[in-house]
C-alpha cells in the first residue's frame, strides 16, 4: 500500500521536498554570511588604517569602531549560543 501511495503522491510531494531543501540551503548560506566575523575584522583593520593615514577624524573613527565592535560582539555571542 505504501508503494502505491508514494507513487500517486510523488508528483505532489516531490517538488515540496525540493523547495524545502532549497530554502534550507539558502538559510544556511545566509547564516554563514551573517555570522562571518572575518568581514568585520577586515573592516576594523581598514578603519584603523584610514585613521592612521589621517583620512578620518578621531570622532568618526571611534563612532565606526563602536558599531563594528558591537556587531562583532553580537556575532560571537550568537555563535556561542549556537554551540551551547
């Protein structure tokens, strides 16, 4: 009975399973990019270089640094929660 049911329902259920798999892959990729702290570390390095080259003022440097450090802290906290 199960074989007949799978054969009859296959054309309906198959595309839904495929769509769920694609959605899961998209979610996994978005999470990987969202929680990638290397991009923030690069941005911090570039920001420090801009400040060292006197391309930005101290006030602007501190403001941007605070934002980046908060994002980095949030990412690391989220990663820690995922492993717990």
